C-alpha cells in the first residue's frame, strides 16, 4: 500500500523522532526511508542543507522539522495536536521554539563528546553551561506540566520536549557531572517518564535504540 508521505532520516535524530512521534500520535499513514546528513548532490536535491529529517509528499519534498510539524497538522487536523484557541496555539509553538532554540541548539555543541566518542573543547563547555542554565530557568516559567508541558492535552510541544530534554539531561551529566534538568527543571523527570510510557513513544524509543546500534557501527567503518 502506497502511503502519502515518507519520513526520511534516521531514528537516532531527535528531530526525526519529534516528527515521527507526531505522525504516530495523529495516526497518519507514512513510510520511512533511511537517510543520513550529507552534502552530496542526491541529498541536497531533497534537503537543501543536507539535514534530516525531510518529508517526501505527493507534491514535493519539505525540510526542517517544524515545517514538517505544521504541514502534518494542517493536512491531518484530526486528532488535533495543537489547541484550537489561537493564543493557546501560539503558546504551544512558543514552547517548541524555546526548547529548540534556547536548549537543544546550545546542547547540540556537546553531543560529539557526550554520545559519539569525540571531544569538545573546554571553551565550548564553558560557553554552553550558562546558556543551558538560562534556558532551563526560563522554560520553568513557561512549562506547566499539568500533566503535559502545555497543560491538559498532549500536543506537538510534548513531541518536542520528549525527544530533546533527555539529551540535555544525559549530555550535562556526561560533560559536567551534573544533571541540569534535575537541578533546574525537576518536574520534568516524572513528566518525561509519563510521556515515555505512551505506546507510540515506546515504539519511537525502541526504533531509536536499534538505529543507534546501526549508526555507531557505521561510524566505526
């Protein structure tokens, strides 16, 4: 059976998993195709920055994870993963933007050493720590955890938070010997556990573990 969209990337990518969880939660039929970041022409013809994820649709290819999120919501509005109220919807997008711009982006500078066997300079580590601390303090003002990050209902913001926040926790423990999430956003621990027990989150996590083994083997070649 042909599906209307194909999610391209690999399941180690937190941004790939953010989109995948949204698709699963909404019940959208989709297929998956493995693709790794690259600057070769074949990749650039579909993802102009050579990044993942990207989405093949019947009308063409889209890139950038938040663009994919918006396309999915607009194309398959039921069940909604954004609030209907426009202000509440904007607040949900605000959470996603905040997590990705002020937390995941600086934390990404640590991932080479935290997860992939490389090294990160002491200068970089010193620069990233206060950025993460500031970002987490401000997220504590935005997040509600009642029980979901934006309030009563599961939304796209939960898809983003669930894939990004654990990486910040793990990378800060590895790099600084401190879990910044536990220190500055303690409500997140129970919240992430709750989201992680959802059937679709379990599926995403199982696929991520399998993909990590494949990816690490690929790096060693």
